[in-house]
C-alpha cells in the first residue's frame, strides 16, 4: 500500500499529526483486526515495511483521502468500541 514515493519523512510528519488514530489503529490490529475488514491487510503490510506508528499513520492518511468506504469502516469500528 505504501507507494515508493512515500518517504520516511512524510510518514513521520503524518504520524506527528495523527498519533491518536495511529495508536488506536495499531491496537485495533492487535486486538480485533476484523473490525478493519479488508483494510487490515494494508496496515499489516505497512507495519512489515517500516516503523509501525509512521506506517499506520501514513496508510490511514492515504486511505482517508481516497476511500470513503474506509472512512465509514473506521467510524463504525470506533463507534463499536465506544459502545463497549
């Protein structure tokens, strides 16, 4: 999922602006990856390629910009978590 043009510097910048979502996504991947549906694989691939926080934040940013269904999936997962 991470395009070759996405550098570590860009990833770090995204992570600095979105640490809460990156932490939440990382924890969700560990505890209930099914909540992220088909998007979980993108995050796993990103984590395997780089530093987890930066990679997760970068993938989240890219998907948030490009995929309305991803945004809806994240919103549902966060809502389900808050309902617990």
